[in-house]
C-alpha cells in the first residue's frame, strides 16, 4: 500500500491472471471511505484487502461507497460483498444492461455467446476449454444487486474530493474513469495501461463497434489536463496524452496487420491465431479471438473489409 496524495492510497491486490495484481484506490476523508474498484472474489484478495484496511485503522464495514470502473471480474468481483455490508456501489449506466447483466443473469447471453464463437470459426474443442474457464471465473464474481448508475460528466463529492465521471468505452461498454480535477489526477481504470494495450473485445453482449468506442475514449483522455494517470494495473502514467497516442498508433498498426493477412477469405478464429501466434491458455485465446473480431468489425464498418456467411469469413473489400 502506498499513499499517493493526502487521503489517496494505492492498494495492489493479487489476482490469478497474467497481470498478477489489480490496483484499487482508496480515498479516506474525515467522514467517508471510498474504494475505486473491488478486486476479484477470492480468499487471497479478501485477505489482502482486509490487511490494507487494517493498516489504516479500518475494516470492510467502514467502506461507505465503491466506485466500479467497469464490470470485468478483477475490478468488479467483490462489489456484492461491499453492497451487502451497507456500502453504496456505483457503476456507469451503460454497464447495467450489458456487462452487469452478463454476471447477474448468465442465461441472458449464454446461447448468443457460444453462437458468436461458433459462427466465427471456433473449434468445438477450443470452445469447451473457454466454457470451463468461464464457469470457474463465475465462481469468483460476487455481483452487486442494485448498483447506482453513474452518468458521463457527473461530479461526485466524496471523501472531501471532487471526482468527475468520464465515460471511456472500448475496453468495456460502460467503462468509467474518475478525474480528480483539483489535483489533476486521473483514476483511469483500464482505459489506459502503462505497459500493455487494454483488451478491446467484441462479445455477444457488447456494443457493435468497441474499437471505434476505444478510439473515441483515447482522444478524450488525450485532451484531459491530467498531471498523472493511475491505472488499474501496473505503475503510474506521467503523460496520459502520450500514452493515449501510443495506444491509438498500436491499434492502427494492428488493423494494418490484420488487413495484410486477408490474402483469402478467413474466419475470425483463424485470423486470431495469426495475429496472436504465441501460446495462450483458453482464457488468453478467448481474449485474442474477441480482440481480433473487434478489429475486423471496425474494418468492416469502415468499408475496408467485407464479410460472407454465416459461418462468417472476412475478405478484403
């Protein structure tokens, strides 16, 4: 744990994924304690978080509100625990009928989720591994029942600080970043990451063009007068504008690479194996597929590739 500013603490919590930890942020005021994100619902995460709170003379029931940047399990997984202990849990309104519902009502998107993989060339054997991985992940998510909706541009006055809500879709439809305007500090969630590009994937429950959404968010963050960005993983980002521009260039290069692979019609699964040729476990291969599909659908919306099927195959326009 580290104090970043008076009353603002960084709490890195272990997660059983390649990123190793997720960064939570705690705002401690005279009358309120606020958490930004909640970590995964594992025994290790709960124990680590309990120790951090104890260092500050706090316990779980002292947390008054939890601001969730988005619905991904490593950020959202303990939201229901805090809600059950009396905390207000906030989530951007765009997440309520999409990402939040994905966890609260698994049956709502199940058939469409598996159909998406099959229609885009995923082998049955690979899909079996993905399904097993998702079943295990669901055991680590304790979703809130009634999160309070956040709106873009809304200003929250919590723990003696003013936080402006910024809708930054792409990595998740309802991803929200929080800008401490007086301090010039951006709590970026996964909209910006120091070392890697945030995954931008197309799923059965998401908006139609997440990569277009992500480009919008990067432009918006590049214009923000932030002195530093603290992200959901890894270290701080001292120049948010430069990092946003780097991520834009990274995805433009990936679009070019994807187009160059289309020397003949191919499905999204086959293309994902070429775009991400490294050895990946089922969870990693799932993300690679969804990111490839998001890039293909961006190219299709731009008129740069066409699509035939189902089963779907993409070709140069």
